[in-house]
C-alpha cells in the first residue's frame, strides 16, 4: 500500500481558494478540495475539523490578497489608491468580489477597525488636508458607495467593453474631486 500523500495547511487553503476564485465560496466542499489535490478527504480533516473552518481561512486569504493589491498602489494619494485597488480586485477576482459584496456574509460587514485604518490613510492624503475625522468618514462612505458600485459593474462586466481601467480610475477620481471639494466648501462655511 502506497503511503498517504501529506498536504500542508497552506496547500489545502490554496486549493480551496482556487475553487472559490472560479466557482464561489459556497462551492467549497471537503470532497472538492480533496479532488483538486488528488487526495482522499482524510488529509483535509487532519488540518480542518469542518468545511466552515476552511472557508474562514479562504476569506482570510482573500482579504490578504485585497490588502496586497491596495499596498501595490502607491500614487501618493492613499484615498485614490483605495478605489483603484477595489477596481483591480473586482477585475482580477470577480467571483470572489461578488461573494464578498453582493451576498450577505459576516466577513464583509462594516468593520470599524478597518474603517479607522482607511481614515488614518486618508489623513496622509494631501488632497484631504485639514478635514476632520467626521468629514473624512463622510467622504469615505460616499466614495465607498460609488467605488463599490463601479466595482460591481466591473465584476459583472456591465461597463462598455472598451471602457478601460484608466477611464474607470479617471471617473472615480472625478467623483472623488467633486465629493472632496464639496466637503471642503462645507467645512469653510462652518
């Protein structure tokens, strides 16, 4: 009898992630992961008690990739970089993006700590200099609504076929300029 092939926890997570990337998170099953690895289900159960535990790791990996895409943006304008990263994630991982944004799930719920991290990044943006945290939060929420909407359109291929990423970024930048200039005018009147 041949010895059982051993798989690391990371190899199992990568296989599950690949399933989620192409078929959606709901498609992850222990059996599918085993098939992807060319294995029985036993090695998966050695590392994970249940499929929910493995799905949680896939979400963690997804958020790590999302953060990495954000870190690759480095325009000197962190607020712009957040939007560009969202568009790129939606374009590169449309199935995962739809799972995170268009389906009800605990992983995508509002996270105050993450929001505060974005506000901190926004404080470094020269275009947002002088605005209060409350004003930054309002700008962040308005732009998040716009940027998520655009990213949904990207993930679902709802934009014209010849609409380039650069055009999307320009449209988002234009909307951001409008939101920011309105916030600054409002702050000056107070």
